[in-house]
């Protein structure tokens, strides 16, 4: 059975912000920003140990993304943006 977690997003800081998180014992840096022209959230995920970008894209509500190792294409985890707005970002992570 998969574990469900939520990526950290501080609503007091709003956009843009950076968070560090550990998923499957691997540290990742999350770079949250809001595209004001297109009115959507962009998330960039960088693996901390080697600064490899594993995801960089637009988040749309209930549109899942498989985050893959850029070298082997192995699925690292799956994300499901549950609630995305200019005030809040709630993204579920399935390991």
C-alpha cells in the first residue's frame, strides 16, 4: 500500500518559496512559483545530492505527474495536485 504525503507549502509565505523535503530517504528542493500571466503554479523539484532537476512543470488540479530519475527513467514518486490556487498549493505524494 502506498504512503501518501503532502509537499510542504507555507501559506504565509505564498509564492515564490523554496522548501526542502525528504522522500524515500532522498532530499529534494522544491521551488514554488506562480505564473501571474497564465494564472498557474509552477513547481521545480531538484535532487539535493547532485542538483539534478527531476521535475519542472505546471501543476493543474487533479492532473497527476510521475516524477522520474532523469538518467534511468525509473519512477521516483507520483504527485497529485489536489488544490492549487494563487494562495495555496496542496500536492499529494504517493511513494
